[in-house]
């Protein structure tokens, strides 16, 4: 057990570091392009005008990270009566209701950014610089700003990506073992809702209540139902929450006799402890380590 715990932690850290590097670098490139657009539109941040914001709302992302401190999408949106500013940053707004809203808010956004711009980052706004010094200052400010964005973007992207990757690994294992995707799209209330040799993803399963499972599989050899939860944990403290979720679901699902000979599996990776594993076992949950996914074979 201790060897698996250690291998799983090393496995998760390798996945995290390798993937985060790529996500961070990609975000630097994409946001660098938007930074250059903002630089041109605002005359190197000397004229942050409503017109510049209306012309291409995507620069709002750069502008909110140019204040001290930077402000999240939701908080920035709430400053101007919106739930979030995300829609205006994702795409250039050219028509419709959103353009009308943008035109109304652009003067307020421009005024706010002008009043809160991080002057220590944009040195040329407050100091006399040589041409060479100005070029260096521009590059420094660009990297500083885009690095802030890239770090946040990569952290968010990784959380979403990691779940998809883990579930995809399990799905591919099932496919390789001869299982096919079920056409059933409703709530699983009894074991016969899923055909033998089939699986379904992101499906609600009825226990005492209705809880969503990552994958539901109908075993070939005996028609038993397998409910799979995929849990990747990068921080030890988070494991307790993820384990509790899994245990609560298991106890809930086991209250539905119509599910038949039910197997609950947790495919886990990352920072789990012996205490976590004991809790899962106590709730009737079998464990398969992602770094040893071949062990899934004995359950299907």
C-alpha cells in the first residue's frame, strides 16, 4: 500500500508539472498577442479610451491584469453591474445586445483602469527613458502582465483538463477491453438500463437520491453494474473532501436494490493516505490506482 501511495504521488506530480508547463507557455503566447493589441489600441497605455475598448473588447483582459492589484473576471464584472466580464474577453463584440452593453460600460471601465493602472509596471508612464530603456520596459511589462494571466489560466485549465484526462484513460481502457458506448441517456435506476458490455459517461445513478457518476459500466461476465468515480488529487488536504464525496455516493447507491450486484470503483491518482483508503474500503468502494490502471481488468 505504501509503495502505491508513493508511486501515485510521483505520478501525479509528473502529470502536473509536464502539463502545466505546456499550458503556461501556450497561454503566454496567446495572451502576448492580445497584449500587443492592447498596446497599440491604447498608445502604449497612455490613452486608455472607451473607443479602444469598444473596438476590441478582448483587451479588457489585459486591462484588468494591468491594475494593482489585478481583478478576477467575476469581481471586475461586478464592479460594472455584470455577473462576470468573461463574455467580453472571449471574443470581439461586433453587434447585438452585448455591443450596446459594452458601449455603455466602456467609459466606466476606461476610467477605472486609468485610475488604478500599475505605474510600477509601466515605467515609461512615470519616468523618462531612453529609446533602448523604453523597449526593455515594454518587454518587461508584457512578460509581467502575461505571466500573471498565464499562471491563472493554466491553473484553471489544468483542473478541468485533469478530470477529462483521467476519465478518458478509463474510457479508453474499457474500449480496449471490448466495451461500447451505451445509447441510454436517462438516469440509471436499475442495472438493466445499461446493456451488458456497454458503458456510459457522466450519468446520474439513482440511490436514495440521484447522484452523478463519472462512468457506469455493465460487466460482460455476469451483467453486474459498475459505477466508477475518477478522482485525481494534487493536494493532500483535498483528498478528504474527494473521499467523502465518493463514500457518500457509495452509501447512497447501495440503497437501491434495483441496481443489483453493484460494484463501486474509485480510480484514484495523487495524494491519498492510508486513512483515505481505509475510509473508501469502509464505504464499500474498491480502489484502482491510475498509475496501475491495468488492475481495472479484474473488475470488468
